[in-house]
């Protein structure tokens, strides 16, 4: 094993870009002469394949962006709405992100706008925040710069420019998936099938429909580009120029991805684990894997500096893992070892890396002040059943659909589109092939420098092994949290499309079956064309009419009650007023009116989480005096009560806001299925509508409609103990 590893290392060091570039034409000329084809003919053929493949990839991305724009227009009647009605379509945290984009455009200069965002005291009462750091507003900074620098003020409205960029990024997302499957399979037919499955399963591949400005919609296209570049970078026998291009693209896309999303380093951690396992079994060139580790380090350091010294990046598991990997590998390479010691160190390598990574992360957290979303760790404990809690915020998070296990409908949808069955088939074949390769490596058999079609060893291709490991890790996360399906399902589309279009995968299967009746290579080539063609035709026949129906039907989205509320606030409320209510509504009020609010729908700040829980008490069984004290402590002037929350009658009874508040406050005790109330006060949101003392002493109703009740918080009240 030692001799083999030393030989591999010497061989890799001897091979350089110049040698590979010189040898490649000679090998191609020999192959062409055997086939009776001239080098010029082969050059034209490859150029045509590359040209039409790139054209198909770019066209697919552009068509998808147009499709999203058309669907959005049909869903909201966007072009026929007034500005206020358009802004109401942004809900929750989406409204907050877009509101800061508006503020940047209204600022007298870009520098002044950035300063006001980094020293923002006009959004949340009694709180000055660095909105750029806390809410990762780099997408909005870029969008505002592009809008003003391009002179688009006289051509297009800000909202169209903003959502146009997001839709364009989604087109890049699809193009990157197309290219990834093309690079893996060798045919752009796989890219077309990837795009088809992605669009058909749009409900489970993206949340662009109802959360356009969310951070993941800005970030995931860059991650898809990084995965595409990494796929090419990991390939064997890559020529010098292609390897450099892939390396630079991995650099740029990794750093950009980290700047666009606050949770990006967690996804990169999953990718780093995949590369670690790939390297542990010596299935990829160690030098390339360690170059990717260096890219992670560069991105983390650059992100730390440009994100206002974001300490969360320093205590991230990604940094600890990469540091442990590089340290452990250097120790292993500097040791002179026999064959037995070499195999023993291979076994101990994983244990060593994990031990060093955990220890380093623990030490960093001890010495570096950080706020690394501590509530996430508590959530994981409760989610895994390791702990129980009555905390309102924790139970509210546990009740969110995106944080629960995926439903049966999710798997049914993937099965109906034929995606899940083909994915499982491809995954099983690749997994068994990878297992065979790992077993051969343990037995001392070296990897082949070039895997031919007739070998039937798809598991020896490092880029394939990486995607198999990556999709399994993401799949495990998706099985625990439904929200993770948006990270997993796109790569399910890509891997399934690659598999059915790859002659190597079919050849691997035939090698196991020992097929002799028909020439296996010929049959593999036929199936790699016939199967995706049949799948594409069936998908076209069944789902294309549905997609066209979506684009032709005019859906009506109109919320007159919210429009009336925002109009009243802009006309009647004082400019210095502070509004209190549910965080989701506060985000819309901030966007549509610009008035200050007492809370925001953000869950990465302990103070905001506490504010949200306190202000949600307006739907609990608390006294008027208690609610008044809470609201005045945040300098709130107006209270907005939503009938939809106060009278909520959801199917999940224990997950309603008022139920969670009763549990947290100890106002309801469950014994053998019966609920016992222990509060001597009625539910505040009901009692305040009765207009009797003491509620009228603290609050004065100033506006109401079918959905909202607005109360002015009286300023002079004498409390008696």
C-alpha cells in the first residue's frame, strides 16, 4: 500500500499541464486514425457538440427565467397593480429585504445609504442594528448599485428590476444544473432531462413562487455554479486550461455564495464532508481536494473581513473541519510508514480528523465571542427528542412545516414525475460500484488513470463518487427537515438525468449481469439514448399541458383589507409612530409605509426572538395591564390585532399561536387528553374588542376592518398596585 501511494504521488507530481496538453492530441490522433477519421473532422464534431450543448444550456436557463416571470405576472396580475398592491405580495422576511432595497434607492448617495443601513435606528424601536451584517443585505446592495449605475431609473421600475435579477439568477441555477449533468454524462441530453424534471417538480425544487427576495434564492444559483465547476475540476485527465477555468470558477462562486447567505457555511460544510470521505478512500487526487480546502479557508477569511468581522464564520464547523483535515493530512504525509502502518493510519485518519475538528471548534467557541444561533442547537435537541421545552419560540419553530419531516405527498409527487424511481435506480448502481472500488482499494488495487466504457467501472470516476456522497448527505437532511428538500431535490434531478443518459452506468449494470446475448456496449449506447427519450416524451405528454395551463390561467391575488390598513397608516398615523403586532405583519408595514415597528420576522437574533415572543402575548390570556407594560416597554404607539391569528382554527390544534402561548405561560395543562385552563383572564385579543374597562383605559380603537383592529396605546395611565 505504501509503494502504491508513493507511486501515485510521484506520478501526480510528474504530470503537469504542459505534458498533458502535449500528450492529449497524440492520443486523440491515434484514436482517430483507428476509426478512419481525420483530426479536422473530429475537431469540427467536438466544436459542434460544444456549441449546441452550450446553446441548449443557455436557452434552457433563459426560458426558465421567462417562465418564472410569466407565471409571476399571471399569479399576481403584477403589471396591473398599484405600487402598494405589488409590495403586499412580499410577505414576512421577504418584505424586510425589499424594504431595505427601497431605502438604498431613496438615499441621496450610495455611500449614505450603506451608512444608514449599517447604523439603522429607524426600523426597530429602541434598537440600532447593522442591517447589512444581521440580514445579509449584500444582494440588495448589488441590486441597487446595478439599478443606478445602469441608468435603469427611466427604463424600468425598481421592483421589476429587483425581481428580474432574481429570476435571472434562477435561470443561471438551471443552466448550472444542466452543465453539471452534461459534464458527468457526456451528453447534453442529460441536461435537457434535468431541466424538465426541475421545472415539473418546481414545488419541491425551489420556493421562488412565494418568497422571491429570500437569501437562498439569491445564493443557491452560485452554489450550483460552484458544484458544476467542482464537478469538472475533479475529473481525471483534464487539460490545463479547463482545470484552471474550473479552479477559478470554484474560487469565485464559493466566495460569492458565502457572502449571499448567512447559512451558506453549513451547506459548504456538508460539501466538505463529502470531499473528506472522497479523499479518505483515495478516490480523488489529494492535491485537488486540498486546493478546495484552501478555497474554503480563503472564503471564510474574506467573508469574515467583509461581513464586519462576523464571528459566526470563525466558529463555524466548516473552518474547524478544514483546519483539522489539513493538519491531519500533513501529519500523515510526513510520516515514514510501512504497508501495515499505512493501512492502520487510513483507518485512524477519519477518527483523527473528527477528534481534532470537534476539539478545535470547542476551543474556538471558548475564546471567540459569538452569537452563532444558539437556538438552533436547542432546536436540534428538541427535534431529536433529547429534550423537551415549553418555550414559545422553540415550539413555534417546531410547528413550522419546513422544519418537520417531509410528508407522503412529497414522495408521491416525485414518484408521479418518475424522478424518484430513476434516482433510486441510479443511486443504487453508483453506490454499489463505489463500494466495489473502495474494496479494491483496501485490497491494494490501484485506480485506473483512464476508465473506458467497456470497463463498466463508473464508481472510479471521482466526480461521480462526490455527487453520490453529496446527494446522500443532503437526502438525510431532507428526510429530517422538509425545508431541506429545496437543497436536495435539484441534485436528485441532476443525478437521475445523468444516470439514465450515461452509457457508463448502463455498462456497469451489464457487467454485473454478465450480459452476453447482446453486445453490452452497443446496448448501453442505445439505452442511454432511448430511455431518456421515452422519459422526455412521457413527461411532455403528461406535464406540458399543465404548465401551459398555469401560464394561461389568470389567478386573482387581492387583499383589500391589508391595502386599506396600509393606506390608513400612511394617511392617519403620525410619522414618528411605532407599530406593534405579529412579526410577519410588521415586515409588511415597514415595507409599505416606512413606519417604525417593534419587531421583525427574523430569527437569528436573541433580542428579536424575545421581542417577538413578548409581543405575541397580545394573543394570550394575559391582563390588559400586562400587555400595556410590554408594549410601552418597546415605545409602541399603535397595536394591530389580526383576526386570522386571534380566531385561528387550524387542523394542528397544538400548533396555533394562542395554544403555544397558553402552554408557555402555563395557562393550559394537558392531562389524559383533556385541557384545563388556569388563567383568570380571558384571551386579550378577544377581550379588547368588547370595549369595557380596564381595556378602554389602556387602549383606544382607532381603525378596524374585517381582518385588522388597530388600537392607539394611551400615554397617560396610572397603575395601582
